[in-house]
C-alpha cells in the first residue's frame, strides 16, 4: 500500500491509501574469495501490480524492473578449536 502523497496527488487524495503490490525474485552466485572478501554476482527481477488509478502513471498495470549487482561480504572465519580458559 502507498499513500497518495507518494505519487504527488493533490489534496484530498494525498491522504488516500492506494493498493499496489510487487512480486520479486532474485539470486546471488558467490565467486571465489578475494583476500578476505567473497564477491557475489546477483540478479533481481520484479513484477508490479497497480490499480486502474495508478496505471497511467506507470504506463501499465504490471510494471517490471530488473537489476544486476555485485555483493561483497566478509569471508567466514575458521572455527577456533584450541581455545583454553
């Protein structure tokens, strides 16, 4: 749900709640570690759902989007097995 002010609707519509939805799928594939970082190459795709009132602003009832990205995360530390107290 989004409010009318998110779409710059004029009062009194700026306080209305408008139904929207989105289905998102994504995947990240980890690459070989570089130093202490593990890079990952990812993709994200989205399919939106908007009602009749918002469709003209999006140009469709089902807006789509996609994104490629690179993720960097710290490499997992090896467990410490010989700790003494």
